[in-house]
C-alpha cells in the first residue's frame, strides 16, 4: 500500500502527464501567472481547467483540491460566451 505523500506525488505526476497533450495548444498569453482579458475569435472554442491544492496542517490535517473549469465560445469579434463550473 502507498503512503500518503507517495500517493499525492503519483497523483500530481499523473495529472501533469495527462495534461501534456493540451499544453501544446497554448493560448499565447504573455505572462503565465496573470489573467489577461482576451476573447476567443468568432467561432473558436477554448477550455481552461484550473486546479488548486491546499494543505492544512494541525490536528485536523486536510488536503483540499479545488477544480475550476471554464468553457469559452467566441460569439462575435469582440464578444464571447463563458460558462464556469466550480467543483
């Protein structure tokens, strides 16, 4: 059986490996850690998936993963429709 740290390391490596095919379809943002308000071109579809890992120490030690998915569809030249799910 795997202990907790090894399990989480394997889980993170698996998630990174699964996301590699999508990394090639980068949107071309200038800075990785800032949110640019860019819009999709007319008819284009974009998918953004965010994962946040929080680790709380102490007597009630907890690992918390927050997922956010955002589907963007270019409606017109400067207008897009965005649907967000939080999980």
